[in-house]
C-alpha cells in the first residue's frame, strides 16, 4: 500500500504569519494517520515552520537545493543546511526552475543526488508544455525527464524518490488536467519504472500537480495511479489545503 502524500509548495509566497496560521490550524485538525502532509515554505521560514509545525502532522520540505555541500555559491543553499533545519523532502526539477532558471536534466540529477547524499528525500517534478502536448509528445517528454534521472540511480536510491507529474500548462492557470489525462501519464510513469523493478513501481509514489484545489482533489485522487498532490496556490489557503488533505485520507 502506498502512503498518500499531500505537499504544499508555497513557491515565493507566504509570510511568518502564514506559518503560524498553519501551525495553529493543523494542531487542531484530525487527519488520517495514513496520510503524509508537507509544507515547502521559502527558505527564510524553514526554522519558524519547524517550530510551528512541531505538534502537528505537517512535515517540512524545501523547494530546491544546490548540488554542493558548501562553497562559493552566492545566494545558494545546500542540502546539508536544509538537513540542519529538519527538512525531510526537497523538490527538484520544478518546471519554474527548469524554465526560469534554465535547469536541465543533468542539473536536476545533480540536485537529486545531493539531496540523497544527506538523507533528504527528493520529489522529482516532471511535465510537458502545452506545445509538447499539442504535438503529441507528452509521454516522450515526461519519460525522458524521469528516465534521465532514474536510469542513473542505484536501486535503493530509486526507492527514495517520489515523482510529481505537473503539466506545465496546468500550473497556476486554473486549467487542471482531467483525471483521465493525469491518470494516463502517471500510469505511463509507473509502467516505465516497472522496467527497472516491478516492486519499485508498485511502491513508487506519484503526485499530481497543477491547479489542484479543494473542488477537484477528490476526482484526481480517486485515480488508480495518483497517490497524492503537489499543490501551489491552494496550499496558501489553510482551509482549502485542509480540505485537500481530507480528500486524500
Ligand atoms: P498550482 O497549484 O498553483 O497550479 O501550482 C502547482 C505547482 O506548481 C506545485 O508545485
């Protein structure tokens, strides 16, 4: 049985006050113990979040990391540093990083390895653009992004990875993939993983991301190969985020 995971990616949003609001709300809320929930706040809020979330079901994630442990990399943050702040998961390969900061598959792989090397579990984000979907290349693009990384990992490293399928055209647009569209791609990812190891594919957690909200979470999460969600905008509204968590329970 795969444990469902709901992860809130705050991107460059939120505030110290929002961290406190989430801490208070999640201290009261009754969530099924079978569910894992994460918040990925911006770096400056990690320490406050660790304290505010201490008596809640919320775990802590980061949004990126530098591949190096330390060094002359002005403005960057390493996995070792994240580890010191209790970070358990980190996003790698988010489409905003791929597009706006020109991160390619090789750099995504380097970041993922850096996370594994300090015991942080990577969430590998993949997804096609609208042009790629319209040209009929969705599965090729997504499986290339997955394959570049997965083919280079040892079997026990592969087991640490969660994959988030986030169609680029669905991110922040209010345009969600239909449950069938999402299911089709996610089933393809699981089949691809089965090529390495059937047991690994069965245990692999696959998250859907892209305009998931309190109204559409139920039907997305009901799909066979969708084990959770990576939520942007709706993870900034505590009631909506709790409702999504309840859909996953
Ligand atoms: P939205 O939920 O705002 O579309 O963002 C999805 C996302 O990019 C999560 O990483």
